[in-house]
C-alpha cells in the first residue's frame, strides 16, 4: 500500500519529465505533499478520538442524571462507571484494538513520562483520577442520594475537563 501510494504520487508529478533533476524534484514535491497528508491525518485522529471520549463522557453524565432520578440507580451508576473507564482508557475495546493495530505499525502518540504508555489526551495521572472517579461512582450503590450522585457528576466534569476538554 505504501509503495503504491508513493508510486502514484511520483508518477503523477513526473509525467512528462524530461530533465535529470525533475525526478528528484518530483520526489521532493511528493514528499512535501505526503508530509501535509500525515499532519492532517494526525489532526483528524486527534479530533476523532476526542469525539469518542466526549461521547463516553456524555453517556456517563446521562447515566448519572438518570441515577439522580432514583430509578434503576445501581444499573445507571455501573453504566456511568463503565463509560468513565472508557474515557480513562481513551476508548472501549474496539478503540483499543485499533490503537494496538496502529502501534504495531509504528504509529505512536505521546509517551507518558511516568508509565511510558502511549496516549493522546489522558496521561497516567489523569487516568488514575478517572479510574478513581469510576470506582467511587460504582460504589455509591443503589441507596445513593441525588446529592451524592450530583456531587459525583460535578467531580467527573472537573476531572474530564482537566484531562480532555482542555486539550
């Protein structure tokens, strides 16, 4: 695939080339276009992953709001905790599989200074805070008051903003 892309880029620029330097110029021009594409793909990846994290966060907040309503409290608290865990891990199992595939291909992001884990938005300290939030939400239990759930929701919003929204 890579060689196909490169040959297409080179052939589209080198068609009709008659000078010795033209092939080199075409290759450099193709490399410049490739750099632009790579930069845009990374920006797009950031945007897509951030959208995924926001979706998980919003789902968690919806479950917390439903838990505040007093119906199926434990079910909603557990679902909210699961969604928060997905934020902490920068995605669910499907996203993790994609990230593993990208890593195997040599595609990396930011390496955490403490854990050396690869991440886009959530570093190890933020991940610990989000996982702690997920645990505390799950442990509220079916007797949780609306005030307790509201406090958990507010705390989650602050933690999420520090980890993701501020990026």
